[in-house]
C-alpha cells in the first residue's frame, strides 16, 4: 500500500503496459509491435519521407486496434486518483491511445503524441482530431498549404511534447510512479533518476524495467491487478 499524504504531489508515468490488458499490444513484449515492424520503416521522419503510405498503413492498423479497446481497471484506478488529488496529480503518458481519457482522466500529457490526431507535415496548423484509417489505394491526404497530413505522433528522432510542463511537474513531485514501461526509451526512462533522493520512486509492472535500480519500491504484477488497491489517500 502506498500512502499519499495531504502535502504529496504525485507524478504518474504510464507506458504501453497499462494498455496491455485492454488488448493493445506493447512494443517490446513477446507479441510486441517492434517484433512485427521495423521502427525505421514506420515510425521515423525518414520512414515518412521514404514511404508515407506504409506509415499510414501502420498507424491505421493501430487506430483500428485502439478504437476497439476499452479502459481497464488500471486506467480507472488512475482516474479515481485524479478525483482525490486534483491538481496534485500529474499524469504523463508515453501512450498514444485515449484510454486514460475514456476512463475519466481529464488532464493527460501525451508526450509521444496522440493516435487519434493528425497534422500537416509542413505548416504550423494545429493538430486536429482524426480517427480515419488510410486507404492505400488513395494518395496521402493533403493540407490546404500543400503539405501532407501525418499522424500527430512523436517519431524516433523527434522532440517529445510537453517537456517543459513535465520537467516542472517532476521537480515539484514528492511521489513518482512509473507503470508498465520498460525504461529503455529516453527521455522518459530518465525521469526517475531526476527525482530520486527527493521523491519516493515506485514501479508497477510484471517484470523489472531496465532502470529498476532507480526505484525504491516495486509492486510486481499487472496494472489492472495492482493499481486498484495500491494507494491510500490520507
Ligand atoms: N501491466 C503493467 N505492465 C505491463 C503489463 C501489464 N498488464 N504487461 C506488460 N507490461 C510491461 C512490460 O513488462 C514492459 O516493461 O509494460 C512494459 C512495456 O514496455 P514497452 O513495450 O517497451 O513499452 P514502453 O516502455 O511504453 O515503450 C516506450 O517506446 O516504441 C516507443 O513510443 C513508443 O511510447 C513507446 C516507448
């Protein structure tokens, strides 16, 4: 049980593992996405320049999988946590699905972008809601400026979103909880090292993450099993 006191400020970092029980594949697990697709072919600026249709096929497949998924008990536990903590909870996710929002979390920072948004690859027009799946027989959709419409995803080699807000929340938190992330992708993998010594550092997942030594407390198990009874609010 993790006691959260009235003065505590909690930073939650979620990864693909929290959506695994909703049926969305992780990246590096047994049936992980990176076992079936090469990152450099579907999730990088180089891939987009070389074959935007293949990139859209990959994200269309992910949109189909995510739109069929429902939040699990782990997502709902974090939504309830927000009801108790309000602005003392900062929820940062590496995930691009919208299951946190579907469960009721209202303030979610998607540092790697959002699957159900698209944007122009040329002008600075704002990302827009888009759940369309791509028809490989048709040309890649175009913006009015002539640019191509791309997924609003942070690809490898690009800068994640919201880093200033994330840094400020990390520097102000007293409890840091990472859930369902293998701890191999930066900058998220180094968040725990940034707060160690100043905040309680907790990991939730079924197996050791790569940065396991940085955590002072680990609760082994699936997010949907562990999270509903993990926190006590004082
Ligand atoms: N509950 C909690 N954790 C789980 C569960 C579960 N039911 N099932 C699997 N996990 C854990 C695995 O043990 C693993 O540590 O989830 C983690 C998933 O790791 P990855 O597949 O590497 O996903 P993630 O850490 O989120 O990847 C980070 O890499 O490819 C990029 O942009 C992509 O955001 C992603 C980033």
